[in-house]
C-alpha cells in the first residue's frame, strides 16, 4: 500500500527537493504550500494551498487524506504569524497564545499531529545527502587570524542556537558585529557586513540536540551573494549539520569573490 506523506512546505528550494526524494522512496506526497517553493508543484502528487493563520483546514485535510506521516521543509516565516496574528483562526490563535518560540511550536505541532496518529519525520531522511562536509570547500582557506574569529564565533553561535535565538554570527577584528534572530541568515549577513566592512567572518552553528524534524539549517547561493556584496571573507559551517544547496554554484560564487568556505567539526573547534 502506498504511504501518504504530508509535506508542510515553506519557502525556498527544500520542499521541492524533499518531495522528489520522498516520491523516489515510494511516498505519495500531499504538499501543503504555506509559501512559494520552487519546483514543488512539479514534484508533489497533490498541492494544497495553506496559510499559517488558518491551521484548522490543514488539520482537517491531514485527517481526511489518510496521511500517516508529516515532513516539515522550507522556511516558515514567523514574521507572517506575528504580523497577522489578529487574522488567525481558532487553531492558529491557540498556537499564537502559547508563543512562537521554536520549542513551543515544536511541542504544539507534535501534540496536534499525534492526536491524529501522524508521525513527524526527521528532515535528514529526505535531505541528508546535501549536508555540508569535507573541510575546505573552496581553494581559499582562512588565515590564522580568521580561525580565531571562527572559534569565537562558534562558541557564541552554539550558545545562541541552544537558546532558540539564531544560528548565525558575524565577526570582524575580534568583535561580534551581528547576531541572527528572526530575520534569517542572509539578512544577518547583510546587516553584519554593513557594520563590519570588508573581511567579515560568518559562522553558522547548530545547537546540541537540534530537532531536525522542524528545521534543517541551510545555506545556498543567496548566502554567498550576500557575503560577496558585503565583501565578507569566510563562511564557516557546522560540519555534517548544515545543508549546502546548489553546491557547484556556491563554490563558483565563493571562488569568484575570494571567499573561504569551510566546514568545522568539534575537534577543530
């Protein structure tokens, strides 16, 4: 019997990739489109329009379509829920009243879906092939001074990520110039490089015990373009924990801009 997967699709490339891989694994994919996601319509078996402020119809659709498992993929913007809280339906208002922190959202999602007999799956089951590994990913490597910035950046970024604040830190000349919050990685880089000037070091870390059911950290060509525009020098990623999207294009952008891209494991930190 064909298994039915409910794909909770946010913005970006990940939902389309996840849908394609899920179908390859034998799932029938019902995608709930909360935002524009490239390639999703072509890869899903069924596409259902959805809004974060109208969660009742989503829960009803999950129940009536015989969906046994759910996968979250893509960027689901908290900004929309903050801005449109007054328009939310009863299910959405209940979520907003509890708060919009990652831990609270995860707890409520699991409870609501378990009540329907639905399992929330780890995103790495479908997207793990794109996790960044391999040390230096471009020809340029960090200088000793930049490695000092990387080490300091990881210490702070892991602390912040563990408290649900953000995963990205921008460092320059011994100073932390920007921290990620709700705006996301690329906007943090733009703000940080405006403050730091040329030569900034960007670090993206993942919290210990990170729940990959609800978020899989990712960087892509847009990240490198933001760095190049701000004349940043280094991108350091938590090895084996962050997705590298469109790797050939990313590396081409890094080479063109003279940016070092490295993955760092616990021993190097």
